[in-house]
């Protein structure tokens, strides 16, 4: 029997009285924690709070509906996910306070963390990217043929992000077992739904993506639980994505500082009447399952646990700043093992062939390696790097993707969290801008924030000189050079390309692998046929000389060789090979040897990598210098299309003149 005064009808179906009490307890925990957090916020003991008041039923139902080893990807109103999955309260409270024993060691706040032990992957502030991570985790289950589902939360406001569309599209195309749970509370911060989208309801989006969609009362814990449980059971056996729209009310501000003045009074009146805890409590009392004595006992037990957790969190230490420790956690530890070719057999290989070989051998050695990118399967990629791979490794491991760079990088990160490795091919390096957020804010920061590695390599065909114009010719390595947590690799030869790509794939850190497309078929050399890898972070002295040092990478190595041959100058050519982290020791050694240095790169001059190296030399090697540190690079313009303009844009002619200037200084 339901309480006739209740606005909700609760259908318990097969649920026992014990189960219903468990639901009630799980609902209460986040509410009572929030009551305490609001007090602590006013006392200045936590810095910020995102309220889930009135939305507790959504998180609780999701935890109850999913199996304990299935991943949940929550947002900032899903405290019930963390408490429902058994996150220790003292560590959770320490996380809120920025303490050293929080999940991010004080490096991030609130719910911006994950715990593989609890199968939770937290959000970042850029709303939307976590949905693609759910795709990757779900893909891992499908690849392993596991009957598992993944559930990811998003809000009605975040649905305006491009990541929302990309993630849903990927899930639909690949038929991934993901539940996209949209918490529709009618507001994105202060912006009401009618200013966010024109559709009446989110389930209207389902047919457009080719997926099923259902709408449910997000304040009715049993209705939502039964809905999610049925869908999860279904998609475990018959993998496919679902949209679930949970309609609810946000009873406090977006976060406490923003207030609620912009929200109409009747919104809160409706929300108060549909409070998920009060209504469920009335139902349990009416059914004779809950009485005042039991209610008081449950409340006291929860309060005691909260108080105990807070006492422990308050007594824990604040993080002590130690630069060595901070820098050590930027990258996931990786003791690279030396891998040398096992035979002396060699073949003449072009750069494109060497990359092909490295990928093929890595795919053979590492069955957990997945390749993804636009047109890489049947077509073999626009530069034919993956030609023939579909036949050798099959469509599950060599995956054509829609045009959605952000979602594919996010999917690769989700695969990494689930134990896979990924190599993502950008059709052109220029297009990586569409996935920029995933790279610099998700991949790069993940290990530093909560200790999770990001085992992803992104291949980037780069560079000018082929008449491809401003959107297919950019050298954009400097975009990422400023971002701690990334590794940037840029080979100049087939030998380097094969060995460094293999090393990047073995490395658990996110690696950007730049491949100069002008060099793909214009250079070749004899290299080992067998698998081998080279050390990331080590420069290579290509040529030795006495008069000056040229520090460069990529096509710059070949321009430097040509210039020396033409001018007769006797110089060191130091090929950086890895741009982040770059080899400071090798740079210092060549400066010490010749006392004159010029840095050459194809990227534009202003803000290029050469500027950082020049500044470092000036600071650390000043007493060794007999001349100013010089730089040469491409013009500070977009890359032009016409051959004469492109030739003028590139630095070869200016570099030869500056070489002579440096020699004569």
C-alpha cells in the first residue's frame, strides 16, 4: 500500500523488506553528509560545495542497479555514488578538505577523483569528457566478451557540449553497453533548460542516435532502480547504449556561492513536495517496514559514522609541499626495459614503412593494443600506415572511427583505465585541436591527480612542405609542450621512428608521436627487421663538429645536414628526438663543446620550443657561450598554400644565413 498523501507511487516488485531498508539507509547517507558539509562550509572548513540535495535517489538507484564491479562515472551531484560504493568516509572527507590522505593528496577537490578499487571514475570540471571514457570502458567489456554494463552521469546543461554528441554517437555506432543517465533538473547553473536546448525532453534524442531512450521520475528511487536494473540486465546480454532521462529538482544553488535567486519559487515548492527521502520514508512507514524506533536507530548509526569519519579526517595532516614528490607524480612510473633486435637482419625502410612495422610488431606482441582512427581499417589510413592491418588483426582491434577526435581520445583513455593500450591516429596533426581538452586536461593530469595512468599514444602526421595549406600543414607540437604529464616524441629517421613508437606504446604515460608527412616517403635507411625500442627522453648526436652546435628535430635535422654540406661549416647536429621531457644533459654537452648554438625548428618562431631551450641555455650555460643563442624557425604566419609562399614561410634559407652569422660572431 502506498501513502495516499504521497505524490509518488512506489512499486517494490520483488524487493524484500531488508532490501528496502538498505535503499533507505543508502538514501540517507549523502543527505546527512551534506547537512554536515553545509555547516563546515559556513565555518570555512571546506572551500566549496556542490549540492545534490533532492537528487539523492538518482545516485542511490544507480549504485543499487549496477553490479559492484561495473564502472560508474559520476559528476558533482552524485555523492551517493561514492558513499554507496563504500568509499571510506574519513578519506572522502579528507578529499573535501584537501588533506594528504584524500584520493588526490590535496591536488584536486570534491569529486574530481577516481578509485579503481570501487570502480568509480570521477569527473573533471570540463563537463562532458567523462562520457567518452565510459565508451572506452564499455568497449573493453565488449572486447573481453564480458557481460558487463557501464553507467555514466551527465546533466541537462552538459548535454550542450560537443562531447555529449560524440560519446553518444560512438556508443551507438559501436553498440556499446553504456547507460547515459541524464540528470535533468532544469538548470545549467543559472541557465534554464529552454535556453539550453529546443527539444521538449531528452528521450527525443534517442531515435536520432539510433538508440533506445526512457524517461523516469528521478525522485522515485524504486521507479529509477527498476528501470536501470532492467536495462543493465538487458544490455549485459545484448550490448547497446541507452539514454535514461531522470527528471529531478536541484534544491540548492549550482554551488553554494551562486545562490538560488534566479530560480522561481514554485520550482522549490514542487521539489520540496517530491523530496526523494521524505516520500520514500512515508512509503516505508505506511507499509509497516519502518517505524520511529528503527528510523531513529538508522539516523543515529549514520550520524555516528559521519562524526567518526570527520574526526579522523580533521586529525589527518595537511599536505606538505615537496617539489620532488610533486614532480615525481606527474608521470606514471615506468622502468623501460632495453629491447634490442634479436637478429642482425635489416631492410631498407622509408619512414612510413618503419612506423607500419613498429605498429605491426607491437600489435603482435601486445594483444591488449587497440588501434583507432578515421579511415584506418579498410582504407589503411590516408597515408597508408595501417594498410593490411584489418586483415591481420580484425575489426575489433583495428577500428574505424566517426569524425569525433575528442570522443576517440576519451574512449582510448577509458580503454586504458580498463587495462588496454591504444594508439589513436589523427588524420592530420591539425585536427588534434578537436581533441585538445581530452589531451591536456584528462590524459595529461590523470596520474598526478589520482594515480591513474593513461596508456594512450596519439599519432600525428605533421609538417609543411607538401602544399597542403593552413589546415593540413601545421607544426603544433608547441601547443602541448607546456603541459606537464605528456610525452612528446618527434623522430627524424626511420630507425628512430620504429624504435621510439614501440617505446611509446610500452610506456603507460600519454605520448604524442609526431610524424613529418614530408619525410614519410622521402627518406629511407637500413633498419632492423625485428622489434626493438629506443629510450624516450634521449637526444641523438647525428653529426659531430667543432665550430658550432645545431639543436633541432624532425625535418630540421635534414635541413641542418643540407646547410652544412652547402656551407662547409663543421658543426654538431643534436637531434632532440623527444621534446618532452627533453634531454638537457645532451644540450649542455654540445654547448660546452662548441660554445656557439643555434636552434632550428619548423614551427613558428614565437613561443616555439626553441624559445624554452634558448632560455634554458642562457640561464644554465651562459659562461660557456661565445655568442648569443640564436634561433631560426618558420614565419609567424599560418602555413600558406602556394609553393612560393610556403617556401618563404619555411626557415631553410634564413637558417643558412643565420648559420654564417653565428659562425662569424
